[in-house]
C-alpha cells in the first residue's frame, strides 16, 4: 500500500514544508490563479449550485447501486472485447498486471497519470520485474526523473518544482542542453517521450469514468500522452477504482463538465477520449488487447461506512486548491497520496485510522472545501466525525491528551468549577509559557486577561439597574 | 424584547469589553437583557477535537442556563458559538430529554448582528467611527451559519467608516479552536498571511464578529507591532463621536 | 462463484445486500439546466461562439464557403511546416486533397492506404500534418468530435505536428450535453475510440506556465465551412 508518501512524522513534515518557501509561493499562486479561473467558468456557466446538485445526485445514485452498475459495466466491457479483471486489493491488482506483462512479453510501458496506480505502488512493483515504466504526463515525468519525487497536488503534481531545478534535473539525467524556459523544456521532453510512445509494449492509464451502459472507459487529458498510451502500444491496461462509474453518456456530460471546470478552470480538457474495447479487426492503430483492472482496495469498506459520500469524489483537486492549510504545506505536508480535505476525509477510513489519524489534524474546519466540491461531499462533517472516531471509538489519542481534555470538559461542565477557574484565570498572565501557551506564542502575542470578567461587570450593571 | 445573553467563554474572561458592549448595545436598541451566570462554554473546541462526549456536560449546562430565563431569544456575540448551539440537537439526537431542549434553544439562539438586523430590523445603530477598516468574515459565521450580510449592513451605516476589501478576505485566519495550539506552526502561517493582507490594505481598524478570530488576528498584529486596532463589531457599533 | 461474482457480492454486502439487485430506477434529473445552455442560439450564433472560443484555446481559425474550401485548406496547410500529409479517408478530402498534393508538392496519404500497422503509424508520426473532417462540433468549448475506424485512425488526429480540421457549420451543436447525446445514439455500435478534441495539446505543469504543444499536435487549425 503506497498511500503513505513520507516517512517523516507530522511535526517533521510541518517543519519541512513550512520552510519550503518556493513551494508555498507556488501553491499560493496556483490556488489564486486556478480558483479564479474556476470561479469564472462557473459564473459563465451559471447555476453552479444546480450543476452541483445534479453531479452529487448522479454520484450518490451510482454508489447506492454500485453492485448493479459494476456488473453492467463488466458485462458490456466484455461484450466490447475488453478483458475485465477484478482486484480486491492492490496486491491482487499488481499480480494481475504482472501476469499481463509476462504474457505479452512486455518490457517497456508508458503510463498516463493514474492516482489509483500510485495508490497500489504499481511502478515500484513493475520495476522489480525489470519492466521500464515511464510516466508521460509532463509533471509526473519530471517527478519520476527527479529521484522519483512524489506529487504535491493531484492535478498539477510538480507544482513544488521550480524551472531551474527542472532544467538541472533534465540536464543531469537526460542530457538536456537548453535553458529553463518551460516551452523549451517541454519540447525536449516531447522528443524523448515520442520514442517511448512508439516503442512501448504496453500503455497504462487510469480511468476518469467508466460508462456502465456500454463498457466504455472515459479519459480526460490535455497533453496527448493519454491518447498515445491508448493508441500506439499493442496492449492497453486500464486501472480503475471501482467507484468511478457513470450509468450512461448522459451523466458523463455532467461529470466531465464539472471536472474540467473544477480541476483547472477550463470549459473542457483538450482530449476527452471514450474507449470501448480494443481495436476492431479493420483498424490499424489502437490496442490489440484491452485489459481493465477494477480495484477495490478499501473502497467497499468506505462504502459500508458512514463516509460513503466521500466516494463521490471525482478527483478534481478543487478542495485542495481552496484549503488554507494546503496552501502552506502542499500535498507533501499531508504525507499521504490523497491530500488536502479529500485526504483528511478519505484516508483514515480507506487505509486505517491507526496509521493515518494525524491527517485529520491538518484542518482548521473552515468549511471552504464544502463550498467548492462539485459533488457536494460533506468534507467538513467527515473530518469532524473522523476526529470523534479517533478520540472516542478507536481511542487513538494519547492518555495525556485525554486527561487534559477530560479536565477541560469537567471544568466547563460545572458552573461552580468554571466560575472558580475563570476567577483565577488572570493568574495565567504571569504563567510561564509552556504547553499550549508556548505553542500559541510562537506566532502571536498571548492576550492579556483583564482580571475582571464580563460576569463581574454584569452583576454590578444589573445591581445599578435594579436600583434605578 | 427580552433576551438571554450568551456571553461566550472568550468574551467572559478575555475580550470582556465585547460582552460589555454587546449588552450596552442591545439595551440601547430597546432590549431587556438577562444574563444567567450559570452558563459556561458551548464546548465547541472540545467537540471539534473529537471529544464530543466530554463536551456534552457543558452543553447541558449551557442549555439549562440559557433556557432558564424563558426569554424569546438567546443572543451571543460570536458566530462560531451560535453555530455550535445550532448543532446541539444533532449531538443529543435520540435523547428524549435533551434533544427537545436542545432544539428549543437552537431555534431561539442568534448571533448578535444577525439578531439586530433580522429581528430588531435595525441597520443603523447610530455609531460614528472615522477611519479605514477591514472586515474579517469568520468562517463558521459566514460559511456555516450563513450570516454574511448583516454585519456589513451594520458597518455600512457607521458614520465615517470606510470599509475596504482586502486580499484573501474570505480565507480562514487559522484559529480553528485547539488547532491554533495543536498545529501551531501551520496556524501561525495562516494568521501571518491574513495579517499581511490586512496590513497591505492600509487600514486602521480590523473589525470582526467572532472573538476567537479576533484574539488570533490581534495576537499576530501585536507581535508584528502593527498599528491596527482590532475591534469586535459591537465595539465599533457602540462608538460615537 | 467467479471472481467477478465474488467481487460484486462484496460490494453488495457493503451496501447491505446479499443478492445482486435488478436494475435500479434510472436516475431522473432534478432539473434540465444543462439542456438549456445556448438553447435559443441558431446555427450562425453557434458558429460564431465556436469561432470566438477557438481563438481562446489557441487554435488557428478559418472561415470559408464550400466553393472556396479548396483554397482555404491550401492556406491552412501552407502555414504548417514542410512534409507529408496524413488524411482521413473521407469523400470530401478525397475530392480536395489530390490537387492540393500536386500544387504543394507534398505526399498525401489516406489512412486506409498502406500497411502494415507499424508503417502506417510511422508515416503519421513523420507527417507534417493530419487532416480530418469533424463528425460533430461543440460551440461552448470549440471542440470537435472524431470517431476512429479503418478510415480515420487515432493517429491522424494525434501524431502529426499539426492538424487541420474541417467543420461543416451544420454539425456545430451547443455543448457537451449534445455531444454526449450524439455519441449515445451509437451506443450499440460504438467505435473502439471516440475523441472530443479541443484545440492543440497543452500543459501548465511547469510553474503553471501554459505551454501549447506537448505530446499531441502542437498546432491545430479549424476550418468552419459556412454553407456545409
């Protein structure tokens, strides 16, 4: 399971990422830039809330009937000539993929970005088999070349890299001799990857949506690498999270319309590809074999939990772009593949509370994510409920923390205790700065307690009034 | 109009002037204000950290304290605390005694600027305060409680006040209850950016309607030594020439 | 039980079911807002919207009439670098291109010609431009629709450095809602590959700087034919 992207603990990740000023400036710029574009797209489209209602309804409907639609999708995909596989977990998916690679005597694969393949650690597993697997999304390629760095955002993965670094890495690793102008570096990568596309044995992609009515895979891309991976190599393998279904093309319109706008603030992506089965006998390009690997990997657990709604996610990344916490620490700060509000809402229930309780702490509960999610996932409520589960059901909090909060709860839960405590509270003005006070004081001055409480004033005030 | 005043723990012990000015303002606008000293805290910081059961004791104390006077409304100078009270019925769902009481309280509790504009039908509180000001719309109050317009309407009628927008106005200030101390570095980064944006707007006043946010922002303003006065909206509304 | 049955049973179990349900009541939309976009635009207005937006997405745009199409295609082709042309095997292109080939001294091949597969792909990869006729177009996003088959491979609209697309005005629709409805009409006989294309390939992966031309075509020209 490669949902964890860092071996540093929460405190270390905060330190590391808060001090990465370039990354923070990049993320802030991305947020401001893309959020404005997204807003512009929805203003011009009109009726944003109505579109969201529709998108949320569609996703909920599919999740409520996921068994039916999965079966229908598999049936139709098979009829169209695809080979459909089912993988309960990542290990199983990798085993299936390995078999396909072996059967096809494949040594080289080109890959178009897929979150679920990162989730299961596909690249590492294939490399262990001496298969060369090349990322082809420009951002993912640059990360792969740069010591297999992890993405910092699900849509713009190399946001944390500046152009100088990219130039240096391309020069070191690939013999690039040009400058750091993005257009020139992109042209260089085009040249390298072109050969890879033309000589790869297998094309690997994810799946934005799968159309149940026809067994179609729908891909939304911009660079053309997704199209290459699905057109030139003789075998195409699709990795699909099992929840990525829409009933018919009619619903695909809504989902694609929202995804393009919410992800990058565009009316449409450059390529929207609908793939139904391998090529026919009379076609000269397209794959001879099309394999679909449908993956559970914890999704059925989420489906049966109170967090089913989080599976509506269409991976647009707009919650991350809206999140004020994400703004300062980027995807890397969360230490998990799915970051931002999505990560905080999904990862604990998908991959386990014990290992992933900390991600729910990276949230000030501001609610901005709820307002932008195109499928109206109750992110805020989910994060709150995870915190409750961690503290009360799973009991994963430290005993010190429990004791401190117990004491706090006891004091505020008893009028007499509370009044006594607040009367003494102004002593805190002279208290040494330890614990929470020390933490607060890192960035702010500690407020001076006035000594006289409001209730003291009111008692006098009322007495005066009663006299009058 | 008889109202039961919910002072909130921050206005009781830290920003006491907010409590004082709230009562004075309500009385000025013709309300009879009662305050039940049995009230403690709405329990939100505890509940938001996951300790919902531990917070219920104080919720019960608050429910009884605010219902005791049997006033028509309970009013608080804090959007986040009022939001928490609105959530009380959810916390006590299924409890035959406390759910109905929670609902009774939730239905009658209002944030103060919302109360003044929507219930008292007042937008001009007769205030006068000259200077450039920025308004911080606290997350819980604006997004989750839905009170966005009332504070602006009230501030627009303050004579001499020049309300200006600023970059990232809608963004969270980084308080988030115990988030401010449990994730202090991240919270610090957030409030630092907020204060930077406020300072860049060249204002003399930063006005808000939630004491928690104001405590947070003011703490940063003071640490940076900036000459910006932080006011709760009731303090602005009770300023006269 | 097959693996498929096991897998789907597990999903059903998560939903609280022990058996695969019969078809659910299809979702009915709570409103018809998507169908209302540009509902009252006539064909000229749709064309106008398409043409304006194609400039935004970085496509070169030409407008012409049927009898001037040959010249306009020549114009568009001349803007591309020297080299061969790979064309969809379409009656319109069969009519227009041979003369153009002579005039511009370019090699023109139609997709259904030649073999084997590798050679055809290599030709398309080396071609200076690919040319095809849009099956449908969408005004809102300046999108064109292609079906892949033996007459027009995926490669035609993917591999060459430049692409030229001929768009009869009559095929322009409002937006993706109509585009998907159109595709759905073919649901029982879908081609293996259907592509909606909106302008040249692009990325913003390096510092969010938009770069046009990544892996797909670097340059795309749209030719809207007003009386076709």
